């Protein structure tokens, strides 16, 4: 159990189970030809029973008859969140069509009207207005990276932060689900002998470029939250696929050092959340530090999940001071 002690003695506490999971809807499987993958993810989520869940790469398909097939809706229903969820689109065939995106091409030849990918938030409590938690509200999908032209690859994928507030008095926490950029060829293979010196130098240059892009995306989130959340001392939970290790400057410098967030360190740090990284790139962060009494955080290293997505989920049990 990792420990974070509050200043003073809290008069009451609240424990929440948090979970973030990139379900890989836009890469390893679209869940179009293999719906068992999504069913397996839903079963795992139901068993873990998070109070608040952040999902990346959830998809929506609109078929030839106009029927909507929403992964977020299926997760909400299958894992018991009812209507307490929100979806924020990041990429859609109708807006970003490019023949270099194979899933768009497949969508066309499956006679679908649209294919959409995005982030989703789920809660055991209703969503409330960002400025007035006494009233029911909706999440807001905030762009943090929008290239001028979409070229059908991850270099130009738009990136968003899905921002909601939850009816959990007296904290009424703000919850943010996000997914940062990764660039093509930024990650070298585990065996560097497979590449020439020039190839390794190219990959290193791509990584350095990606680091700067992710740093700017973290800046956008801090700026979004600065006045109304951070400076106001409100509670915030930030979760997602950052495509960055915890010591990368987007997390260590911008979100933790400058933004004041606490990064929840893993009990099993040797476990990677993605097969091409040596460590976790999926993270959970909490603000402000004095609200954090204690926590445990871990990667769910379940072999069966390798068939669901190229990411593993991260789960945290967090105890908050509420007064």
C-alpha cells in the first residue's frame, strides 16, 4: 500500500476504486468482426467493479440501416453504470475520411454510414454541471491537439480531454479522461540490433518530437483546469493513456511539478501496460495532494486480456479525505 498522508487529521474519508483502460477499439480490433473481445472486456470491468472508469479508443459504428452500435453504451449497460456515462469523439470517418486509415476503408465496404472513435467516462454517480454540482449535467469534450490536416495515421490523430463532474458530495470531483499522442516509429524494438544506426537515430528523433507534443498536451490540460479546479483547490481525477512513462516531462514536470497532481505509483512497476514499452504508459493522477490519504495502484496483468487490446488496464483504490 502506497501512502500519502493528509495535512491534519481528516474527520471523514471516502474510498473510490478508479480504473483506466485503452480497449484498443481502433487498432487491434474494431470489435466489428469479433464482438467477443468487447464482451470479455465488459466481463472483466464488471468483476473489478470500478466506481469511476476511463476508457480510451471506444468506438461507435453506424450501420447501413442507421442503427448505432456503441461500445460505450454496451460497457455502461453490461458493467452496471446505467446512464451515468459520457462519450467524446476524437476521430470519425464522416469528418476525417482518409484512405490511409484502414478502418475507414473497411467501414465503407461494410456499408456503414460512419465509424467513430473516442474517449468515454463511466461513474456510479450521475454527472453534474461543471459550475453547479446541484444540477445534473454533461461532460465536455475539449480538444488538446488538432492537426490542420488528418493524414490517416497516429501522427495526425486529434487528441481530446473528456471533462466531467460527478455527484459525489462533498468532493464533487472533476474527472478527466484523455489519450495523448504517439508518433509512428517513435518506439524502437526491444532488440536494437535489428536496426541500423541511422534507423535508431531516426526513432530517437521521432521520440523526442513526440515528447514535446505530449508536453504541450499536458500544458493544455493544466491550463484548462487552472482557474476553476487547480487554483480553486477542487478535487480532480485525471486518467488515461498518456503514451508516456511516469518520468517523462509531460507527467513528471507539467502535471506533477507544475500542476500539483500526485501520480499514483504502481505496486508492480515492472509490468508494462503496452508491449512496446518498458513500463506503464497508462496512468492515474489525483489533485490536490492533501485530499489523498492512501492508495494502492496496480496494472491488471491478466494474460487473457491480451486478446482484448494491446493495453492492460490500471486500477487504483484511493482513500480521499472529505473534510
